């Protein structure tokens, strides 16, 4: 294997949108914070956290009191106007989708436009609050929007991307090797990427990412099973499994301090 930077694991701690009855995720604030700390101890460098309304600043503060994991605020489906509390909580990173949301989950559909004006406002607001954007890429059209922002000088490299596969709805893409390699082929310069796969194809695409210098996101939001049909005990178990896989592929794991240098936080 070519020599790459250490692999960064992101743990996504939220509920499963397509397996709502599994329920192996935190359902209150204390359990959420404990979940994040356990993921950190298992090897995650980044925690993707849906910050509950009214508790944003408290949760960020309490996580930082317990560990130095990189905090990435989630729920990019909200319009920017509804994310003001997330900015004031000052997580290290904020998830921002580079295209519209068109998702169809169990008992829930999401349709939300995120136009170029909103993306420009995200860039300016993240810079004001000193938050690093994490750009969600669902298809190659996402790259057109990112290049638009780059050409306007609104974003600074390295650009941190998460490539999404098999999330159901109108922005779906197949969790296949050719789709992953296609997405990597057209990636703009000065990007580093992770992958998010909803479904049992997760391991296949995760290992491709590891082998190609990418990173991996795992957790109950994406796929709450340790293997198909067998729910994980918790998110830490999902993180530990990916640590083992990466090390077996001769790629060591970045701790939060190392990840901060790679991401340039």
C-alpha cells in the first residue's frame, strides 16, 4: 500500500434513520456525552454530533472537559438560519451539504434546498466563528458548488469532504467501487475525504477508502450493526472494529491531535 497519512475515524452518534427500532444509540444528554468519550477511547478522532436544541453550548463544553476529540456539529439538513445556536456553541467543525437534501427514510422524508447564496453565507459565518467546514458530497454536482466557492476565495484548503453512498432518496448513489472511484477521480485539488455508507456495503467502501488514502465515518446513524443482522453494543464497538480493519491493512489511526494537524484546525 502507498504511504498515506494516518486514518481519521469519525464516529456519528445519532439515531439510525432507516433502522429506527434498533435503538443502540444515546437517547439523553448524559448518555450522548458518554458515547462520545467511549468513541474517543476506542480510536475516533472526530465526533459527529447532532447538538440538541437548547443544549448546544453545554454539550460542546462538557465533551471538551472530558476529552480532546474534534467536535463536528451535524444536521446539515437544517437551513442556515436554524443553525445559529450551533455556531455560537463553537464546535471545531460544522457539517454543510454541498447540494440539496432529498432523503427518504423510514417514516420520514427530507427535502431542503441549499443554494449557492446559503453556501456563501456558510463560508462567511464559519470564518467569523473560526469553525472548519466539513463538506458533504453526495454526487459530482457537489464539486461544482465547491469549486464555485474556491474560485471566489471563500474557503481555505485543505477542504474536508465526506462522500455519501446509499442514503435513500433523490440524492442516492450506489455503494459500489466504481462510484467511489468516480467520486475520487473528480475531487477538486487540496481535498481530504472520508466516506459515509448507509447499509451493509459499508465495509466494502470503507476498505476502499482506507486503501486509497481516505478516511472513514462509522456509527449508529450510518449503519448500527457490527455485521448485517447483529446490532452493535454501542458506537465504540463500531469504532473499534474499524480501527482493527485499518491496522490489518497496515494503516495506523490518527488521534485527535494528529487529525487536527492533517485537517489544519
